[in-house]
C-alpha cells in the first residue's frame, strides 16, 4: 500500500523485460508502482489504483496506447508519459493530441524516464498553485486563463495538454522574446540535455496545430517566441 508521501505510478508495457526494469527503477526511486501488460488490464488498474502518473506504451496488444490514453483522460485527467518505438513526428503528434503530456522514444535511459516523471508531477503541483491566481494573459487573438488553465483562440477554446499549456504560458510571459530550446526544456521539463530538445520541437508543432501556425515563431538554430501582435 502506498504511503501518503509516495506517488503512485501505473506502468503499461507489454514487454516484460522493459516493464520489470521500469518497475524496479521507479520502486527504487520511492514510487508505488503498478504494472499492466495490455489495454484492458491498464484501464482496470487505472480505475482501481487512481495513479498520479501513467507511463504508457504506444503499441499494446488489443486496445492500443492511444485508445487507452483517450479513455483514461475521459474518466479522470492524469499526466501521461507515452513510450514510443516509432519516433515519427506524426505518431508523436497523434499521441499528444489524445492527451499524452509527454513522450519518450525507445530505447531510453532510466535516468531520463525518472526525470520526466518528476517533471510531470512538478507541473501538476505548479498548476495547483496557479489555480489560486486570477490572471488572464492576452497575446493577439490568444487568451490564456491561468487559474482555469483554459486557452481560447478568437473566442474558441483550444484543448491543450498540461505540458502544452505550461509551454504556451511560459512563452506568453514575454511575447516576442526568443526562448532557447534548452531553456524551455529546463523550465518546463526540469532538465536540459541538448539531445532532448526534439521534445520541445514536437510540443511546439502540437501547439501550432491547435492554435494556428502563426502563433509561435521559430528562430532557426536558437528557439521559439510567441508572436507579438
């Protein structure tokens, strides 16, 4: 049974070797870990265990990871870190589009996996604190309600994941300023390894798809800026 201090993680992975390795490492880090090997088992474990974060394989027997993610988010929103062996941009964007907060491509290091889980949990805590703020940020046609964590473009609500919202909010703090990829990685994900900057790129592409291609400007070789009206 998890103690009040422990965070509960549900690991959904059909490869037994990977699942056991992840379970052992996360347990060693102090997490209460539950493991499921397919989609149906994952949904049952999710309903019973009410995890704080889910590590979800994209390719599962039966229900795939995308459908599992959709159903989990519909039942009770939860941070989801998706594992993918595909690594294609389209696949990543589809995963982010159904509610995954972050992704990591196989093969991955356990250190990076743990860092990303901690980053997801920190963002949940930060969102809880920001919920007490009553701030609306407007940049051009984009309106960001930080208390309710809602975003509107030309009056129409855009459905963003936690990570997408935090990235947009960070850019909106200084419209027009260019943020280096490494800085965004550090501010939002909690680590700053140059090899992981593709994560930032993928989330920016997801933002553009949801908010419009003109909202975030690329400064090649440097980073990104929210376009000032």
